[in-house]
């Protein structure tokens, strides 16, 4: 068991080293934070979505904005598409592939930012949400893997993790990026006296 644990920790360390040493990571995180801070400054909101563990990450992202990250500040406008009544209604009436796009169509507005979590970058329901956001003149951020995928191509910004194994290592880097984005958004808004 100790070997299993050591191997898992080592794999996580290697994944993080690749993520941190990739110059594109810092640039993408900075651009994503600036995009979200700008949207909030202009009276817009962040909307997040994902499937399974990625929905948990998407929900965590939104609650860090509406609640509190490290220090007290005013709540910031964000919502995760995680309402079971909405999800089951749309899935039942139209199909699972439309659950996020329907929400974006209903509540997304020009200038909002959609943050899409997909470790494969090819989940149809996430792709439809990103495509719908584009038609509404929203901005999109992809939290995905570093490999050719349709979500990265659709997004304005892609925060991509290089890893060929299971999704959990990618999700670990996504949650790290989420925390750094929130910290940076707060710093940008404080700098402009918006919080």
C-alpha cells in the first residue's frame, strides 16, 4: 500500500511540475482572471459548468466568488449550473446534451463569462454550452487537458493540463488554477476599488 501511495504522490508531483513549468499556464491563468474581473467590473457574472467531479470543481469556483475565499469582501456574481430540477427537466425533455446550453440561453448575457470544466475537452453538453455562449457574445474559459480537443478550440482562453492518465490528476490542477484565479480576481478588483 505504501508503494501505491508513493507512486500516486509522485505522479501528482510530476503533473504539477509540468503544469507549473509550462509558460502557457501562467499566461492563461492571468488572462482568465483579467477576463472575469473585467466582467464583474462591468456588472456581469461568471457561470460555471462541468460533469461529475468537474461539476464539483465548477461549483467550488462559483461559491468562492459568491462567498469568501481568504478574506472578507463583498460577494461577487457567479452561478454554477448545478440545479437538479433544471438538469433533470432539460435532460428529460430535450436530452442530456442540452442541460448546460439551455441554462446559458436562459440566463447568460453579453459580457458574462462561461467557465467550462471538461477533462476530455469533448463532452457534448459542455461543447453545446460553449457554442451557445458564443452566440450570446459571452466569453468562455476552458478548464481542460493539453491535447487537441474541441473545447479548447471553442474557448477564448484554455487552461490546459498536460497529463495522459486518469482525469483525477487533471482535476487536481484545475482546482489549483481555480484558487489562483480567485486570488488574482480579488487582487484586480481591489486594485480598481471594485471590492
